[in-house]
C-alpha cells in the first residue's frame, strides 16, 4: 500500500512527508505464524492382496507412509499409497489432509498394482430400502471416565451425513 505512494512523498517539497516515510519504514515488522499441528487421525492400511490389514494413526502423509510400512512389515522401501476403494494414488499432503478419518488405503510395493476387491462392483447399489442410517458409538477417552463419550452419525439417502459428539467428561463428580 505504501510502495506506490513513496515516489510522490519523496519528491514532495513538504518535509513532513519525507520524515513520515522514514518513520513508517522503520516501524514495520513481520510476524510469522506457524500453522497448527495436524491432529492424529486413524486410518486403515492393507497390502496389495488385502491379506494383511492394520490400523494406524498419522498426522501427515509422510507419517502415514512410515507407519504403514512398519505395520505391514514391507520389504521394499519404494511404496505407493492408493485409496483401497478405487486405486487413486495419494501423493500430496493437501489431498491427504482432505480425506476423511478412517479412510482405507492400500500400500503397493514396486511392481504391484491395485485391483478391485472381489464381489464389489464399480457402483455400489444397496438393496436396502430406507431413508437414513443412524450409528451410535459409545467410547471412553480415559479409562477412569464414568460415562464417556457418545458419537452419533446419521446418513440420509446414502448421500448426506451429519455427526455429533457428546462428551460427558465430569459426570462422575456431578453424580456424587
């Protein structure tokens, strides 16, 4: 914003303008903000033939590569990570961060190719008739929790999803 005005201010005969330019230039400072660390998220990984499946948690794509490689005890150090459902290659951090929690990945070693799971067609059509699917998950973040947490997830027409987490962290103290 100041850069286009500087030639005018410096060529102006008014001494106030030249002083204000130097004082403005010396008082500008930069602030560097570090991005927040990505949270740990759970994922599922499997080998190319789906014979071994493991669950891992990772913050970044590199973290997932390392943990999947160790969890599946792979021999090759050159691996490719693809989505298990359709074989899409996951090779950049932005795409990885956009994926949902519990996404299923397949780790391919050199020379291996993604294949569709047996008994699964390209388009999944359910024979179920209904409007919504509702899932309730009750879990504890700490073994000492009395009630724990409740996660409710509703899917409508297999297209729209809503979820809500209820955390009852201090219920034991309230009941006493």
